[in-house]
C-alpha cells in the first residue's frame, strides 16, 4: 500500500515528537519509534499501512545504505575487509544453521521453513545497526566493523534464501551453483553500483551547482539499488558501492558547497527513511499476533542470540594472531549489537505464498525484530559505556 501525503505528514509529525522526547530522556530514537508505532496500531484512527518488500526496497532502504556508505573511508574499510567478509559470509551461514536446526527440533517446523527463517534472520540489519550505534556515539574501528558487516551480509543472506527456495521448488542445486549465484549477485551488485557511480561522478564534475550535485547522488542511490534489484543482483551491495565510490571521490568531483550540502541532505534523508521504517515496524509488530506464538518467538530469540555468539567469537578467533585482531570488548559489542530489522522483514515478506508455515515465519520474524530493537537497542548504549567505547552521559 502506498503512503499518501496526509499519512506521511502524520507519521513525520509523530517521528519529530518522538525525536524530541527520546533526546530528552536519553533513549535510542529507533526504540522510541517502534514503541510509538506499536501504540499507534491500537488507536482507532491509526494509519493502515502495510510494510511490504516493495516499500522497503523501492523507497526506504536505498538512501539509508547509500548514506552510510558515503561516510565510510575506503582506506579504513580495506584494512578490515577480511574480517568483514568472514563475518558477512561464514558468519551468516553459521548463524542460519544454528537457528534452523533449533527451530526444527524445538518448534517442529518443516526443514524448508526452518532454513528460510534461519537465513533471513541471520543477517544483521544496516538500518537498525547504523541508527543505534551512531546515536550511541560509537566511532572508530568499532563503528566501521558493525556498519560494514551489516551492509555486506545482505548478499549472503539473499543468496542463501534463493538456494533454500530453489530446494523447496524441487530444483537441484549443486555447490557450484551456489558459488556462481553468490558471485553473480555480489559481483553484479558491485558492478551496477560502480557503473552508476562513475556516470554520476562524470556529470557532477561538470557543474558547480550544489543542487544538481545533490540530484545526481540521489539518482546514484536509487538508480544503483533499483537497477541491481531488477537484474536479481544485490541492491544493497550496489548502493553500498555507489556510496563508497562517490563519497571517497567527493573531494575531486564535487564542489565545496556541494559536499557541505550533501552531508546535510543525506542526514535528513536518513532521518526520514529511518522514521518511516521504525514506525511501520512498530505498527506491523503490534498487529502480527505475536502473543499467539509467544513460545515460538521466545525459542527463536534464544536461538538467534546463540547463533550470533557462535558467529562472532569463533570467526574473530581466526584473526587473533594477525594485525587485524578484534579486541574482546569489540567482540562483545558485535555479539550483542548484531541487531535485526527491516532487511529480515523484507525477506520474510517476500517468501512465496506456498512456503510451509509462512505466516508463522513472518510473525516470529517480527517478534525477533521487535526484541532486537526494543531490548538490545535499549541496552547497547549502556554496554558501550561499560566497555569504555563511548563517554559516559
């Protein structure tokens, strides 16, 4: 369902009020938005909006991914690319396996449903992670690791879900097919983002008009994401690549006034997209009959948390003796701060109608996301303070 201008204005007003209140109470903005959305769902005049995959992928996710990547310095990312790639590939698969096995043996879902749920809930969400950690004041290498992992692991989750659904449809999928699919989705996404970014940079280099420069970055954000998604590549990796290329070449191709205006524009765009996403998550979570499946949801939350621990500590142990060793305090933050959000919900909502236990999978996914944002989101900042990663309030 589309968001009308009237409904959009109401949601924006609610988001602005929530921002004021959470700032005064020193609470995470995302947590306040989800709680406000859950409250709105119970009102008789609440806006009736469906949080769909199309809404997330076509309107809300591209600017968030682009804005996050635009700020990431390539030199710092390149130094930790090995750690990020291990967490975003092996990590997603390990987490999915733990969750899928647990849901099958403890809940009794069909293996296809368990595997689909394990895969879609394994990837940390860039929207939630970036919102929570930036607001908490995290910086340096820790912020780079949590942001980069959440941006990169989309490709693995999408490929793994495609493989699961292919098995469900009776298609024979070999290990070679999986590797080719992964390379195709990831490589295709990167190429789409690179191509769009190069064209956008060539055009912005021919003007000193900051409004045109803002327009070209907007085209790059949406154009790269939608082009890759239309071609069945990774839209997140495409927007990530476009943001990295444009952000790291801004000094040479964008005017001084344009760079200043771009940062302000994309900060507002991220605020706008985040506001809609978290409010809609809250509205949908409140109407998803979570209480009827509370026991399934509780088991899923425990399994997802366990799966995250299985990912972080063993994977980081591979780099213990290298120059890219991840300190234990960072590992603790990566474990507890591996938040789930809009990306998992988009994948859950995209499951075919004939998927076994589809409605239960969607409902439990909303429960895990709600727990992740409300509980982990509320406790991430205190954890960062306790570990000395952010200054005390």
